């Protein structure tokens, strides 16, 4: 459990009580790993697990390439209506009665839902689902800030929505070499992220670094540049926040003709909780179908305009610039719908000009974001790589800072997810 508060220029830091947050003391990916391991133990007799680790179980902290040939990347419809999955080695799995997907980035659905059996789902999502990107940055301060709080939702500033001190997350029994420095994570509001990346997709990293440090200093009344900040990494999560949602309360989608289901936080509300609830509704729907019950009508491509997802902020919930949260604080108010959001058409228009993966090029990032070209070989990749190099810390500095624990998730579990799934 981890205390979280609200930060503003006028009122300073105010704790949120009595609702603590949860944090992974050995890395945030431990949450999904331990949930997965728990389910594997509890339901092991009912589940046949496939993974993209060469040996099972994986060793602690094991890393493997994002492009592991053990990852499932192809799914095809058989003549009897079942599905077969295939990994990069050509190993085939199945047949399965139902295929379920849980990724929603237009880049990934554009590439991976080209099969005739998945095309209607792709077109339905592309016609209705809109996103607001999220820009986040990880910054090292050579001189510690020594602030009296761990993390806070920021209000009243157009550049900053969330701040957290990563030093304070780490358990005392975990090797973590700080060397007297502090490592902070900053997240931008939805509107800032959309405007900044949309207007200049190559300069957003340095701009975010400057804006985050300056804004945080202004709110605190401190000169943070005197603490020698340096940018470790800046990220643009293209489909970070869903802006629209289903025009029904089904919580998921199901194509009974193709036996294809789709779920995600966009179908309930934009949060980890929303994703979990959507997955549960998907599982309940499939369980009902397996017992001979017809699927809910409102889950089968419901008609009508997709409304702004803000209307799902029920009592006790707030829609902030970085997602939905069950929080109560007088200063935390739900934001209005972002003025700008990205449709599938916007996504294609932007990435096509850079010949990105899925939009005219075959280059794929060696990192976790497959939309970026920093290490690819498509048209324009040199300019992106140059921008990344100017803004990122040297690998040796990152290694020294994190010790045995890297900045990225070190294991990933896979069934039939898109390339962006962690």
C-alpha cells in the first residue's frame, strides 16, 4: 500500500484518506505476473498455458526479446468454425472454439485483424473507438528533492497530471542502486499529450522533459533545474486513454457468427479496473454461450454513436487526465472530454507519413512500443533515432540506476494478444 495525494500550486500537497494506492515493490509488472501465477495454480487443470519463455518456469527477472518467435502472432479460421493460433516458429495451437482479443491500438488492430473472419471487428472498432495519447517521462535528479510525499495527482496545470517518486516504491530488501539520486515519473494531461504529439511527433520528448521539470518546480516553488535533472526515457502511448465507449452496457463485444470476442478498458471505463471488469464480462458471456445460452444482443456490434467515455464515471469515480479512479477528494473533479482525440483515420494519416509498421513499412521498434521507428529501417527512421539519442540517458547510466531491476517489464505472458500487450 502506498500513500497518494493531490498536488496544486495554491494548496500544496494534500493526502487522500483513507484510500491508499497499491504499488509493486519489485516492479509494477509483478502485479500481472503474480495474478497469472495464481490463476495457473488455481485453474491449472482447466487451462493449457502457452507462453513466450524458452523454459518454464522463467528465472527471476528473466528478460526476452519483444520479437520472441514463441509469441503467438497469427490466428486463422478453420472450415469447422474453430480457430488455430500460430507462433513465429510455426508451432500451431488449437483448435479453439472462441478467439478473444484484448488490445485496442488502431496500429495493432490495423495489422493483425486483416483476416476475413476478423475484418468486421476491425472495421467496427476503427469506426467508433477514439483515443487520447499519453506522454510520460522518467527523470533522474542528481540531487534528491527530499519531498515529504511519494506520489500525487496534479491539478491546475496544463502540462502535468501525475508525479511519483520511484525510489519510494522499492522494497528495502530489493537491490536498487540510487547512488544518492532520485528517479521520478511524470505524466502529462490528456489534452497536452494530444496537442504536443500531434503538432510535432519528433520533438515531443525534449519538450515534455522541459515542461515537466519546469511545471513541477513552479508548483513546488523550487528551482528543480538546480538539482541537475536528466531524461532517462520519454514515451508516447498512442492509445493511452479511450475517449469513446460502447453504446451499450455489455462491457465487451462478441461476434457470434465468427465466434470472436473483444474486450478492454474502453468497454467499461479507462482503468486497470475497467479492463478487469470487461475481461470478466467476456468470460461470463463465453461461459453462457458454452452452455447453450444466446449471447447478449447488446454485445453484438451495438448500433448507434459511441458516447464519450466520461458518462461512465459513476458515484465515487472521477475521470482524470490519466484514467478513471475510485477516489474522493474535494479538489479532484472529472475532466471534460478532451477537445482533441485520435481516430483510426488520424492514426493512419500520421504514421503513414513515417512509413511506420502497419502503415507502409515493416520496421518494428526493438522496445515495447511497436509504433516507433527509433531502431527500425523504414523511411524516416534515422530522424527518429537521432531524436531519441539526444533525449535518452546512456544505457550504462540506466543500468547503474536501476541495479538488478530494469525500467521495462522483464517478462511478458502471451496467449493471443497484439504486439503491444504486456
